[in-house]
């Protein structure tokens, strides 16, 4: 099974992420002024940066709209951000055209039934450990970690390892100057 997962992860040139339940644990909090707050995992962010550093595009497609998502995407250098998007296939098709990609070169990480139409289209479909059973049933891979708890980082590392890039990343970090 792991060979199949590596085979699906190796050609990936675009990773698309949902937000609530993937980059966050799915909780939504509001401050006293009604401003929505989200908690993001810093390791997920570092994994995203590592992908981008190795010329792998990263995009966000999420059903909710939030200033917190806009800010986090900007911090991570993610320019392809689609919010308030219930039909996630339309922006997916736009991204494929923009980057001249095939389905097999695209990965998507989702967590709920609204993600199923996209999960069944991409070459490498992933659902987080605490995702909905219906989403898990159509996914190529289910993460060991939960949404907002390192699941996105797990996927980033899996892609980098499948491409043979991980050992170089670690080796470069171990070099002393």
C-alpha cells in the first residue's frame, strides 16, 4: 500500500488544502467584537514553506471566508486562495489550467463530505485522521495526525519523501557553516 501512496505522491506539483478541519482542528472562536479566530499549526506552515521552496504550488480552497485565512495564507506566501467556495471543483479546474497540470499532478487534503467531489478528481486524495468516514472512503491516504495537529505537515513530508527531496532537506539542515 505504501508504494501506491508514494507513486501517487511523487508526481504532485500542486497541493490544495481545505482550512477548517485540515489546517485547523475545525473549531471556530469569536472574540468579543465578533471577529473570527482560528488556530494554525506552525509545523503545518513549515511543511507548506518546504513544498514551495521546492517548486510545488500550494493553494487553499475553503467553504468559509475568514480574515484569519487571508492573513495566514499571506504569511506562507500562498497566493491561490479561494474562500466561501462550496463548489471546490471550479477553482480546482482554474488552478489546473493556470499551472498546466493534470489530475495526477494534483493533491487535495479535505475532511468532510463537501470535499468528496474534489477528492475523487485529484491524483492524490487525502483525508485527515479525524475526517468524516465518507471522505476517508474515497481517499488514497488517511493521515495519522488530525486536522490542525500536523496532518498537513504529514502530507507535505510524504510528498517531499516520494520525490526524493526529504533526505537532501535534512542533510542541508545538518550542515554546519
